[in-house]
C-alpha cells in the first residue's frame, strides 16, 4: 500500500506517517523497483496506524504507544497487559488532575489577593501584591 492510500484510509497526514516510520512505530516501506521509487508499505501497516491513532486519542505518548506495540509484536498484547497499561495511564491522569486542582487553587487565592470584597482591584496602579 502506498503512503497516499494509508493517509486517506487512516486519516493521518503523510508527514505523520513518515514520522511514525522514522520513530519505528511502523515498518519502513520497501522501495519498489519502479521509475518513481515509491515505497510500498505492508498491508498490516494500516491497522497499526489505526491502533496508534486510537492510543493517541486515549492520551498515550508515543513512547507509551511504542511499549504497547512492542507487546503486540511479541504476542503479549493480552487484555490483561493492555488493561494494566490503561490503569497506569488513568493513575497518571488522576495525579495530573490533582496537581492542576492545586494550581487552580493557588491562582484563585492570588486573584483574591488582588481584589477587595467588591471585586475591585485593591491597588490598580501599584505593584500587584501577588508578586510581593
């Protein structure tokens, strides 16, 4: 299958497909002995690209996707193993949510330090107290 077909069927750009190839997420296309020197990708490449796209939509990084695809390559991509990876990702997301909530609270406190009870700025033309 040529890169244009892969792009059309997967919804990924040619540049993205080439990038995934460079990263080792998909097999390198074999250059056919044609006058145009086009690369021919194996038929399984489309399914692999769709898997990458799905895993990206779940928030997995390319390194995490590579780990999961490596499991697939050695026939260890069982539901149990993939579920474990998903649980790890959920735990990371939960941790990030807690960190973002803490940052949000700090920002709200900082904003409150800039305003009086009516919501007007305490010192509109002076250095903001948040910075001191």
